[in-house]
């Protein structure tokens, strides 16, 4: 069967968190006291709700003091909290560590800690002593190879599987499906939702294709590891399939 499978959109984030010599710090901030309308996690903070301020801190004293404060926090349970401030620790132009927080909690190196007024006030102090940055030198919403073997490999994998399903069900139409996946920190798919969005009223065969694709993604698709991945983070993409009569 002749087929066309297009990966229409893909959203996710992969961050390197290895420890190294840190020479600068980026602070992205959006009001400690504002509760976001949409889910705001470490992975989607910039894309989902945006941020109002960005600062680059190059003072080694400030950086070392903040690192010391972050190293002395009590660990707590892994809970959802709306991210209001995000820190990037740089070694040259490479991100070495990512830290996300609100006034109550902090996530760093894949673990959740209790935040405190000392850290909040120190970040506020650095903001006051720094000049807001206009040059976005690092944007984490750049689409990367979120599939463990690269997005091209994911494309070929899904192309082969959907063609196999469509051949078995003798389907020769055209359909678009949205796919939403959740994964754990190790990259295992833990939940998947597949919905037919075109045609608006799908046939029973089209619904069957979506269900079979969902089962396949859950059992066979693995993603890159991300120690800061949260339970409310989604991997989202769309697939268009065209059969041989189109």
C-alpha cells in the first residue's frame, strides 16, 4: 500500500544536567505570587505561560552562594507545583544544570526540595542588581531528538506500523491523528492518548487504527531520559496518513 506519513508537529525538551564549572547563571522569572492559568512545569515553563524577566548573572560570588544555598535544602515528596522561576547554570555556552521553583518547592537533578525565603530573597536581590537581558541566547523550546534514536527514526517506525495496521484493516482513506504521550524520567512511555482529528466524525476503522497505534506507542516507543520530567508533562505531535486511493 502506498502511504504518506507526516510528523506535523513535535514539542518537548531535553536538558543536559551534568555538573561542571559554572561561569554564568540565567534567571527567567515571572512573579512569585501569580498562579498560572495553564499547567506550568519545568519542561514547559517558557512555552506554556512565558516569562516576563530574564537576567544573566556572571558574578562568581553570587553563583557560588546560590549553589551553596541550593545544596542545603531538605528533600520532599515529588509533587506538582506551578513553576514561577527557572535557573540555567552555564559552562561557556553549554547548560550544565537546570533548576525550577516557586516559593514553596524546587526541582533540581530530578528531585524535589522544600524552598525557603532565603533563596527567594537572594534571587530577588540578584534580579535587582542585574540588568534585564534583551538577547535570548538560549531557548529551551528548540525541538530536539526526543525519541531515543532520533525523530527521523520515530518517523520511520510509526510509518511502518501505521501502514501495517492500515493494510490489515484494508483502510485506504486519509486521516490525521493527534498523539499525546507521557513518559517517566527514564524515557518509558507511561500513557498515550491518540485522537482522530480529521475527519471530524471518524469511522469505526479509523477509531480502531488510533487505538492500535496507542497500544503500540505505549509498548514499543521509548524517549530520551529527562530527570526533570514531571507527571504533568506531555510529548505532543500529530500524524497524517494517506492511503493509496488519495
